[in-house]
C-alpha cells in the first residue's frame, strides 16, 4: 500500500476522523483506497481527556450518530451502557467514547490504518506527499481531522491547572487544597462545569471567576434555536441560572476580566484555570504559511480539507448570530453537506 497512491487520507482518529472515514466508505470509496493515520487510535482527545465531562448534548443525539453511517456497522455492536440511559438526558462522555472506540477499531481494520504522527505535507505532481517519521505516503486528497488544544493566557507567577485536569472532577479535587484561591477564566460550558466542581466538591478557600461577557443561554423556539452552539444548555444552564445569575455562592466572586481588575486580583490566586476556548493543532504544509480554511466548506487547498473541532463550520443562525458548530452530530451533518464539494475540489 505504501507505494500505492491512495484516493483519500484521513489524518486523526478522534470523533471527526471516525466520521470522515465512515462517510467516505458510505459514499463508495474503496477501503483499500483510504489511509487513516493517528498515533493511538483511542478516539482522540474525546476518548483520552474528556471521558469524565458531562455532555452538553443528549444521549439520543449520540445514539443517532452511531447508526448514521452504514460503515459503522453498529447494528452488530455489543449492548453499551449508553443504551440504558434516558434518551433525552446528558451522560458522561465515557459512555460515548466506548462505542466510538468499538466503531474506530472496526473501521481501523477495514481501511489502511497507520500508527504515527504526520509531520508535514507537500503537494507534488497533483498528489499530497504525507510525511511521517520514517515513511512517506501519497494521497490524492487529505482530510485534516487533527483536533485542537485548549487556549491559555499564560500569566506569569501563577500555577496553571491544565484544562484536561480541571474538567475531570476526580483529578481537580486532587490538585486543589483548602488554602487555594482558584482563578478561573471563561463563562462557557466548560467554565461553568469547572466552577460547579470547585464549589461543590473541592474544599478550596475562594473561587474567582474572570469573565468578559454576560452568560449566554440556548433557547429553543418552534422555528429555530437561539445560541444553539455557544449558549449554555441542560444541567449546566440550570446551575448557572441558579448560582450565577441567581444567588452567588459564598466562596464565589465574579470579576470582569480587564487590566485594572486583573492587576488587583490575579495576585490573590494560588492557581488558575483557563477555560477560554480551543486553538487548532498545526501541521506544516509546504508553501502555506498559516493553515487557513474556508469556514463553510472546510477547503484549505485543492485536495486538502479541514474537519472537526480544529476547522468548525461557521453558520449564521436564524437570529443573525455567527456561531462555530462543534459537536459530533453537527460534524456528521456538515460532512454530509460538504462531501460532494470535496469530491469535485480534488488536487
Ligand atoms: C470539554 C468538552 C466537552 C464536549 N462535549 C461534547 C458533547 O457533549 N457533545 C458533543 O457532541 N461534542 C462535545 N464536545 C465537542 C467535540 O465532540 C470534541 O471536541 C471532539 O473531541 C473533537 O473531535 P476531533 O476529532 O475534531 O478532535 P480530537 O478528539 O482532538 O482528535 C484529533 C486526533 O488527531 C490526532 N492528530 C493530531 N495531530 C496529528 C498528526 N499530525 N498526525 C496524526 N494524528 C494527529 C490526535 O492525536 C487525535 O487523536 C466537547 C468538547 C470538549 C472539549
């Protein structure tokens, strides 16, 4: 296979990579013509770091996705724990990661899968040369589903609790103590989940929540959803309404994150957490300085496409709000829409 030129290479085996491989098989691409590359094949960050996070989408949405691609062959999967849960409730992401791991294992043995990290890509003779540590592969088209890293503000002189630790309540409990004043930046779903854990489970002295804008809630109407992607929903929204817009817990102080306030209050923090969004991972592409993508089609260059949390679809909703659509079900519907475009935008 390695001397052979593939028609499609998918780089990354997180949820986005899994969906990309499933959709390519469903539209009839020969499995022998698909290369799939990842260092671990463990469902990406979703499977490794977010297992203990409570979902912001419901169980039904996940189950629908497992059956969405014929290539997933989910009809013959074992009876996973998620099947026993309330279809319209949230669940821990581990319950989603386990079925995805089963799907990933099955797809991995269907297509040409290669363990490794891609270091760079180069276009030559209308093919993408994909360079890994000790092999070079070639493909007509490449899908980058490489995921994103949490953003940081890197303030000096204060210890940072990484988001991957903060979003796991057991780990967060272990790294905090009763002398700690914890500063947490952000006001989205992740920030609210962490605030709830800090106040309810970790015995800390004080929590300072640095925010830039008012909280946003998702609201459903008959003809659309307001703040469908950025708004707080489900249990997180209920907690925020009661505790932040309602009665502020005793140990919590909310502080507008401006220069004057930060100069005054940041030195009070023994540890900080940045829950301020994500930044796409990078792969060097020869001749392209910065990985820019077209936010409605994922096109980066002829035959090179971005997909998943690193390259989310931009969509203006019914109410005029521009949002970036991140979530498993959204990835699936977006790809259904853009795959025909990718098919005719090859190298
Ligand atoms: C805290 C949190 C909660 C979320 N909750 C939900 C939810 O409730 N519902 C929902 O639908 N979505 C949720 N999401 C959103 C979304 O489903 C996840 O962000 C998802 O993990 C993104 O998948 P991905 O495949 O794009 O990236 P990742 O999961 O990060 O996978 C990327 C993969 O690419 C690999 N890779 C990177 N670079 C290279 C390279 N150079 N060569 C080879 N491989 C490479 C990585 O090793 C990794 O395996 C949540 C996200 C977060 C952060």
